[in-house]
């Protein structure tokens, strides 16, 4: 018999269906972690820069209008985090900023046209519950204010800024399981309104704004495992329609809009807990997916960033055995192929990657036992990474290796339900 959702513990985020393929559930039960030295390619140069003030994973990062990067919430050694900090690319340093009203992870963060950042949902708070609450961060004052709550409490959902300035929140996991509901946030009125239902309840999916203003939702964790289905949202009519299926069912993958208007989906995991190397391209003109070159390393929980030159940088993640990955790869849309690039200094998963105004990519935090405090910057010009000094509380400067039976452990803990909720 599954434990009711009202009993969600700090294990919640790693007990959802996607975590059947990874070792994190037992990490928070005190299973030991073996640390090994990182693999660093000799030709690459690394320089010290600032470090996160609080080690964290499953946080959000948002590039602000002033060029700084806001990191908010996540999971750390003390549980779900309310703290937030700012990264200044000019100095390479992190400074504390105002804290969220509610500690949370598994949330979303969206930069609004007015320059504020909207944070929605997640899991946290004093009861460690799915959250309806939403907050706004004002870079001018460095403070958070509450705004209208979501209609449905949810986590591991997506939030997409539409062409009309509204924010579309889709799916995720809620109190009764996977959600089919979608809602819109109007930053002018500060209110939410419902906007149709997905055909399939899903979480850990991707949502991509297409050039013509529609939104592509692809894959994710469904009631019977990873999904191959994809759906399109029409903001004019507020309705959803099915589009072509992925060649490979997957969740915890990444989707990136290419300069040519197509969408690249990379990696992820299948229903058997196997990390995928396969990548696919979605063509909005035909509504079909085509297979493209495969990653050199199968992975999920990685990041994917569109670089100024049109290539895609994929970094880190986890493999099928739960080992963290330090490898990084570049996808060339012109040739449809992947090539290896400089390795991360610290292997990491559930981290974030943010393209900076300079064209470099900031990789921050991620998972070890309690979250990483380190951050690294990738220079697309020479394929090198620069990193931070170690925090005292950080399990950094090393790759974390662990391996346990993810899926059966998660099921036996009974911390989630796959019952559909509309």
C-alpha cells in the first residue's frame, strides 16, 4: 500500500517515477558515498572564481536583465532551501539576496517581460507538501513578494514564457498523481486561469516555445512509464492537440530550439531505467520526429545549452547505473553529429546551465550527498572550463560514484502514486 502524499518526506523528489533509474533515493537514507578523483583532460586550463554560498541541487537559475544570474531554492544539506543568491559574471562572485517565502525544490523560475522572476510550485514548506504558492523576485530591491497561487499544487512541471507575455505552466506531479492540467499567469493582473488539458498526464517532460508561438510538450514520465507522445498548445485557442510521437519514449531529457526552428531532444531515460544516447529532431512544419546523431555518452539529468555559434552544449548528467558524468559534448546542427569537448572538473547531475551575455556557459550546483557548492564556466571559444574554490561544506573536487537499485527501492518506499489527476 502506497504512502499518502501527505506524508511526503525529503525523499520526495527522488521517489517520483523517473528516479527508478538512479541511485539518489538511498543517498538521503545515509548510504555511503565513494569519492574518486575527477578525470581532467590535460590540455584544458582551469582558473578559480567565486563559489555558491550554499551547496544545492534541483534549484533554478535565471539570467536577469542586468546580466546577473539568480539562483533560487533547491535541495541542500538542511533539506529544501529558501535561500537565493546572485552570480556576477564581471567579478565571478556570488552574493546573498533575499530569501523565498517558502523553501522549495522541483519548482520553475521564469523571467517576465517586466524584469521580475516568477517562481512557481515545487515541493517544500513546513509540511514538505506539493506547493500551489508562487513568488516574484524584484532585482531592483532584491526581495520576494507572494503573488496569486497556482490553481493546482504541482512540482516537476514546466513553465514557458509565451509571445504574449503570459506564462504557461503545464503538468507535473501533484497530490493525486500526474497532472493533465495547464494554467496561464498574467503578470499584469497577477492572476492564474485554466487553459485546457493535456491528453496525457506527465511530469519531467520538456516544453519548448516554437517560432510561430505554439508550445511543444514532449515525453516525460507517464502513468505507465516514460512517454513517447508529444502535444502542441495553441495560445490563440487555449487548446491542446496531439503531434508526432518521439521515436524513443523518454523522461528527464532535454529539448533545445535550434536556429532553424527545429527542436533537438537529447538523452533521457526509458521506462526500464536505461539512459539514452539517442537524439531526435522535431520539425514543426511536418509535425514529425527524425533521428539524428547519438550522444557519445548515454545520459539523463544533464543540461543542454544553445551556444552563440548555433551548436548545442550538453554537460554532465547520470548514466544507467547512477554514476555521475563529467563528460561534455557539442552537437552541430549542420552535420547532425556530436563531438567531445572539455570535461567538467566535477562530475554532476541535477545541476543548471545558463548562457551568459559573454557567450560563456555557467554550470552551477548539482548532486552529491547534499548538493554541490561548486560552479564552472565553459568557454565555447576554446572548449575549456574554469571552476570555483571548494566550499567547506561541499563534497566537491571529485566525481561521486554510487550504485543502488533505484526502481524497486522507490516502489517499496511507497512515496508516490501514478494515478492520473485532471
